[in-house]
C-alpha cells in the first residue's frame, strides 16, 4: 500500500548538493515516479543524468541498475573512494534507482563492488544508510511509497553525510576480496 505521509522535517537540498552528480534509472514501474522526482530536482537547480528508461513499456530493471552503478563507480566520491580509503562526508556522486518494489534494483546494483545501494521506505532509513553504511545509491519502490514521501527520502539521502568513525571498518568489511 502506498503511503504519502510526511516526515517531521522537510528541507531542500543543501548547497553542498548543488554540485553533486546524480545518476538516475528506473524500469517501467518506476518511470512515472522518476519523472516527478527529476522535475523536483530540476526546480532545485539540480541537473541529474537520466540513464533510462524513457517510457512505461515493459523493460528489464537490471539494465538500468547496472548503468547507474557503473556511472557512480566511475566518478570519484567524497566519502568512500576505495575499499582502503574511507573518509566521512557528503557524496559528490549519487545514484537513484526506482522500480516497482525496489528489491530487484537493489539486488542488481549491489552486485557491483563498491556500490552500496539502499532500499529506503522512510527518511530515517535514508539518514541511517548514509550515516552508517555510506550508501551511494538510493533505491525506491514506486508501488510502495508516494511521491511526497519519495522526495523527502531523496532529500534526506542527498543531504546526509557519512559519519565515519566506527563505521569505517564495517564498510571495509562489506567488500569481498
């Protein structure tokens, strides 16, 4: 069931996010929500790069998950720059993936070493996945959350810095050799 409940705070994108590169992708089920989020980001001065799909015709979510993951990995980031070099901070590059449930996109994106895609349903999950897990791709389920909630989650994700500290070693342990 979709929910459009609002979190207690709703801030715009911070000025540090204006220079952030955001790569987006969706399948047919996430296309409509992606379009709406892209419009809202554009109103805030962002210029995200949309890697598809560009229609509601049935398509395969892994194609878009892999495209976004590759772009996120090829662009240097502020926080985790490699498995051995982890520092706290905001992302310089982020990904946004949207499908029906968010599960398939999460699975496909997380197949890439260095990607930490987090499926979030509320702003608290978005904050925690950035602070504790240094997630670099946000995944949303278009059939499970409404537009207002999705935008609020996205704002929190983009405005939350990785806290570092005790989480650095944990992040390093995620990658398999």
